[in-house]
C-alpha cells in the first residue's frame, strides 16, 4: 500500500518552515558559531578568572615547543590543562602521571574543538603524600639507570688538600663545616655559593657541582680533592631541590668524590643515593672528610718510636751475635803464627837460593875469564885486520873511477844515467864524457859526436885616450 507524501506544513508551524523568517515579536537575532563561541569564552573566563583545582595528572606530555599538556582528573570528571613554555620552565619538579597536584590558573575555552581547558600558571604537588609518591617514582626511574649503583662510587681521599663546599654562604651550615675542619685538621676550603631552596636552587647546585668538576688541575683555582654538598634541615618541600633530577645527575657524573650532607639525620634525599658517601649532618660531613690532626701526630709519633725501637733492638741483637761469634774465633797470635813461620821458611829458602845462584855464576865467570888470554886476542885482531884490508883492495879494484885513470871514459846522459850502447847515445842528444880529471859535454848530430864550440875569447878593451891636461884646454 502506497504511503501518501505528507502535505506541506502550514504557515503556522515554525518548525516546518523552509525559510528562516523573523517571527512577530522575536528580538533575538541569530548568532554565528564564532559569536556564540566567543560569548561562551567570555562567560567562562569572567566567571572562572582565577581557580585552584586539585586532581591527579594524566597524559602528562611536554611538547617540543616547551609547552606542557596534561589532564586533571578525579573519580568522576576530567579537565584538560595547558601550561605555557615560560611557566613550565620554572616548575620545581618533573610532573608525571599519577601525581596529585594543585593547579592554579584560569578557565578558558578552545573554540576550535568546542572544549574548555585550564590554563595553568603554577603547579604544585598536593601535600607530602603526593610529594613522596613523586620522590619514589623519580628514585625508581633514576635507579633503573644505574645512578645509585655501588660500582659508580669513588673512594674518599684520606687527607684531601682542597675541599669544595656547595652550600649557602650565609647559613649556619658553612660555619659549622669550617669550624669542625679547623678543629680536626685545617684544610683549604673553596665555597661555591648557591641557593639551597626555592626557584632556581636545583640549577645552581647542579652548576656548582659541574663547575668544581670542570676545574683543571694546576689552574689558578685549585681543583678540589673532595666536594661536600650541604644544607641544613627542613621539610621535604624545603629539601626538594636536592631531589631534582638535574642535581642527582650532576652528583652521579662528578669525577671528584662527593659527600652529601643535606638535612638532619632522618632526612633522605636522592642526592644521598647518588653521592659517594652520605653524611647525617653537615658537621658529620666535615668529620668524614678529614682525619683528626692530633690523632695523626700521635700515630706518627707512636710509629716513629716503634721504628726506632725496632732498629735499636736489631742493632743490639746483631751486636750480641757478633760478640758471641768473636768468642769462638781463635786468638790473633794463633792466626798469625803459621803465617809468620811460613814467611821465615820462605826467607831462608830465598837466601840459600841466592847464595847458590851467585856461586854458580862466579864459577862460570872464572871459567870463561881463564880462556881470555892476550895472545888469543892479538891473533884474532890480526886476522880481522888482514880480512878488512883484503876487502878494501877488492873494493878499489871494482871502483869504475879506477879505470878512468887508465884511459877509459864514462858516458852519462843529461839526466845523469849511464849510457851503455850507441843507440842510447844517438837518442840521448846531449851527453857528458867523464874522465879521471873532469868531464866534457858533447852533442850528438847526425849520429856523430861533435864537441861543443869553444867559447869566444873575451874582447880586449881599447886603449884608453890620453888624459888631457889642464893646459890643453886653452
């Protein structure tokens, strides 16, 4: 069965009209979506210009821009919140999911999504219970990274020459530390002044620790051998700067041994877990840092006395042993007697040997001297002289100059060598003929020996002109 199309609505039914028309007596003009959203925004912001909301953080997230986004929730409701970059950078803790906080700010709307949200100026942990929960969460997270492991701890120096102290310069803490150090063992102390509570305290403490660690050995500012991070007692909120992650990481990364002395004996911070040693109080930190000078002096004196006593006892024992051994040694005369007797025997044998040797030599000399008679010496002298004269005559007969006296001549070239053949004479050119009474130079021309031209006679001087007398001049 066909269903009939309904008839057009009558003009008297506004909901059935196609075109929007102002009804008689209607003074409410239509609003745009933006106008309505703006009106709602003004109403919300005017009505909730300043609110404090307590709730649990959920979906906490810090954007790359630095803004912080999260939601505050309880058992029945949830409201979005945003914290702009400037306020988020000043947070005294790291917000995490599950932490109960109190957010202070204003309520506004976000027209783009028809949502309302809380723009937060300050964010605080809601009570010590929530703060302890945050403490445990941070402790578990940093502990999982190994920052509190014993293997990371450095041994403390027995007697540090320089101690760096990170604390407030005006509090009682630094006075207590300096006073206790002066009592126990005076030490060079360098104080790095910082805030120990409130905004910026954690950053200053972390920068001070890293600053000490960055000092170079031998520089103008001495590098500490030990660093003490100290603060007096207070509530968990007062001590919270020493629970900040930036401080814990600075202590864990420090290459200088570090003592944490924050609060009283019952107070515990994350700095205590990261430090190489925890002190219950700042005064106790000074006691841990250095030994007692008087005790050291007493210890040195005691050990010096023990060393001297041991040396004396050793010397006395050695002297006793030497004396005991000396008693068993034979007398000096008994030791020397065999040697003296042996020396005497050797002397006697040497004397007899020398006398016997002299007797043999004397006998041999007498035998030889008997053979040396004058007649034998004269005959030997005549024989040697006759032999010498014969050798002289033989030498004279072999002298080539003796032949020159018998009409022979010796030929030498210009260099003084003897010419023995005609060929050598032709080649020699100029030669000298040596005779018994002198030498004559000759020249070889065409194979014939030509004597040199005789020297020209000297020119006789002309007769001198007669001297003229004085009278001839006239």
